[in-house]
C-alpha cells in the first residue's frame, strides 16, 4: 500500500496509526521494525520524522500459522457477537501460553472453540487477546474476533474509555469511603518478576477505589482502573498499606483465612462496540471463593 505524508514532522509510526487502515501504534511499530515499511524507497525507522509528500510504502504480511494446540475446555461465555467475545475467566487459568503452560491456557481453549475466528494483531501466541488479567485473578476478559475489533478495543484501552471494574478484599480498614491512588508503576529494581511504585522507568498509573463493606481487619472494595499497568491494583493497594488478601507476592507472605492467592475479581466491563459504537456493559457475579471469604468475614465481625 502506498501513502503520502500530509503533516510535517509527524513521526512515521504515528502517521501509520492515523492513516494505515486500522493499524494501532504498536502494530505500525512492529511493521517498521520487521522491515515492511519504506520511506521514499528506503527502509524506514519508527521515529522517522516525515516531510509533506514523503512516499510511504508498506505491506502487511500474511498471519503466521498459530502453532498452539487447541484444547477442549469449558468456557464461561458471558457475551458474544460477530466481533467480540467476553469470557468470565476462573481463578487459576493462565491467559496465554508461556513457560510451564503450553496446552492449558485460555488461548488453547479459545482456539478449540473458535478456530480461526480470532484477531491476529497480537501475534501467534495471543490470538484475540486485547488485554490480560493475572492467572489468579478471576473475571471478565474481552476477546477480539477480528482485527477491526482488536484495533478499536485496543484504542479504547489506550484512551481509557473501556471501563474495567474489580472487586477485592484487602487487609486493614479505611477511614475514607473512597479515594484515588495516582502513583507511577515500573519494574522492581531487584526482582524483575515484580512491579513497584517508582519514579524511574515507570508509567502513569491511576486506580480509583470505594468501600463496599467493612469487616474486622479487612475491607471489601471496588476498584476502577483508569490505566492498565501490570499488577496495578495489587501494587497500588500494597503501596497504600492495604495489600489484597491472599496476595503473598505484594502483601503478607503467609496465607490468611485459607486464601493463598489474591482475592481479586474483574466483575464489570464496559466498552463501545467496535462495529457500531453502542455501549456494551457486561457483569460477572462474585465467584464462589470470594463469596465464601465474605461469609467468613461476616461471622468474624
């Protein structure tokens, strides 16, 4: 495909995201890095600044064969149409293949259920995956069935118009009924598997929270993500002194109330439909493990 630059000094990756027929910024950058974009006949760089009239030629390679074993599994589908699928993921299920999890992930189950009816933008290991939640977090996950849906939903994530709301039980009591944690998150300086609040090599992170119920020593809260950083709610709650119950990575090192993984559930997802813009609101009830904990806490209080 051939395009001609129309704004001076615009970065090439930004230009492709604006004019490249549904390309996201990250997809445009990958095309450039893979050598599929030429500026005035020469291989381009993603930070090239354009002049008006520059000729931009690019090709989108055919999707790679997905070398992942489809695995039959029960999927809790809470919403589905021709463009979007929303899954209620159980605690303990890994989203996409990684070391130690090759055949037992949500992606394996999606490939068995959907075949080739998934977007390919995120590559062969994450077909259809627009956003992720941790293995031990339960709840709602949006899946794109085609590249148009993927591009539009990814854009909503980026501009914060996709609203994701979580339920959590945290340690300790809040004086306030609601609040906001605005603290940048980056990779932990010594433990590369963890994230932390830090001003260095970090990204803006904002979490809004409100109290749902108070118990002796614990609080049920509802969190709304304004940004979507890795482990954001877990890191932010630990940062303000209220780690999530059961989170032995960021909170107390020993299991409490029989809970040894974070009590965190993605219970509500709101977005604009990628095809026609209508609002879509999806809910997932509290899972059994969460309800059992609430019953314990009510008896203790």
